[in-house]
C-alpha cells in the first residue's frame, strides 16, 4: 500500500498526480501528491483536520549520485535554496529530504518539512513502483 506520511498522518499517494522523471543528464524530478479521500477522512481533532487539499511534495531537477541503476539525492538546509524542492500544504514549506530511486524508479523518501512553523517528519513508501511520466 502506498503511503505519504506527514507527521503521523498518512495521506496515501495519488499515483496519477505523482510522476517520477529522470532527465538525460541524471537529474531527478519527483512529485508526491496525497489523496483527497485521505483529507476527507481527517477528523476536526486530527493534526491536519483543518486541511481542504492534500499535501504535495516536489523535488524538481534534483542532482543525484548514481551507482548503477540506483540514484541517491540529499537536500539539506544549507542546499535547499539551490533547488526547487518543497512541500505545498496551503503554504510552501521548506523541506530537507533523503531520496533513493531504485532501479524500478520507485522513490523512497524521508526527511522533514516545515508546516505552519513546525518541523514535521515526512516519508513516502510504496507497495509497487510508479510509472515514469
């Protein structure tokens, strides 16, 4: 099962809105979009019960280190302003992220995102790989 976790809340993954691309020069673009159903399932007392749209994590043209068919990328506080990376959750939040892209083009993501002034852990796990766009 696909998971897109922000804090302790799983927003699932809208596969149709979550492409993975690798450019000819090895740069990686990944978009992970949560689902509307997961947002609607939130109770008012849940940490993100106020949300009306699912979160979207984006890494655009992130530089990667390649070892065979496996790519890794790390975006840290010191380098996050150099790349188009962020979490959109009714506002843009800064992101630090570790990304591994396996040979099936499945992105494995962990890190933190700034949400309403608080650092929240983020993660993405999938049950099967996404098709490249």
